[in-house]
């Protein structure tokens, strides 16, 4: 069994600590900063042995060097961004394998937010760490890629088992949901989900992880019928002030 712990950092980032209870292996996923991550691991009696990075942005790799210095952990990240990942030990790409204890994860190349963005899918654990590609009711901005790439990512992620738990790296659900209500005003599932999201946020609670099934029902980017439609929705979201 893998236990995943959420660590809120910066203004809206989440760092994830994944801990294999059988082996004691612990992975820090996209550590924006070091101190809260090390403190959480120490409080639980866990030792971080690996860092998995999804892409090069500073709010995903900013804690790499300090965590590595403190723990001697190994850093894994996208081969296409190897020169931009601090402390990188292992470069990975499509189909490569990572491990936490006996659980094997598969690397998925999901470019668009950045050119070399990757996700980590652990099928037997039913979890996926998706960085800034897929959000609850949203997707990442197209900083270094195209709508065609992001649409292909959405199609691919939508094909994962519906019960897959999706761990994204930001608490964007409420703002994403406000746009989703505009993008699909007749989608009752979005209305109902937003009611739950608003209650959770009012209580100071997190809204992720999400699931593939929930995103299929309520995410206007995963539900886009074509790359062109996703592109229009992404442009509209970029300009949205709701």
C-alpha cells in the first residue's frame, strides 16, 4: 500500500510525499521548496529516498538540491528537460519505469505545458502524478506546446482506469470550476461538483486528489471533442476573470 500525503506550499502548490508502507521507500513529487517537505517526512519517521519531477518550472524543482543534500536521495526527471532539473540523477522518457517499493510506475510523456513534461502512472496502486498537465476541472497553460499536444494528453489520460487517483500540483479547482460552468452551462455534474468544491474551500479543505472518472464528467478540457475545441477553451480560460 502507498500512502500519499499532501504538503501545501507557496500560494497554491502541493508537494506530494508517497510512502510505501511495506518497504519504507518515500518519494517527494515536485518539491517546490525543501523545508516543509523535510519536516513532514521527519515528523512521520520517513526518509526521502527519491524525488520525482514532472517538469522544470521552479515551483516544482526548487527544493531538489536542499532535499538531496539533506537525505542523499536520487532525483528523477524528464530527459527532454535534463539541463533544467537541479540535481538530476536519472533522465526518463516515455515508457521508462520507476519504482517505489514493489510498486512499478510508468513514465508518460505529456508535453504542452512544458516541452518535456512527464507524468508518473502507478497502475497497481491506482494513482497518477500529473504535475501541471491535468488539473481538477482544468489543464495546464500551453507555455511550450500546442493545443494538439494537450488534447492528445487529455485523450490519453482519460483512457486510464476511471478510479485512478490523480495528484496534480496546484489547488486551482475553484477557479477552474467557475470557468467550467461557463464552458458547459448545461452540465449538471459540474454544477454539483462546484457546490462541493465551494463548501470544501470555505472550510479550508483541499479539493485534490481527483479521479479520472470525475474529470471525464466535469473537466471541459478532457471533454473537448477536438484539439481545436480544447484550444478555444484554453484561450478563453486564459482570458477568464470569473
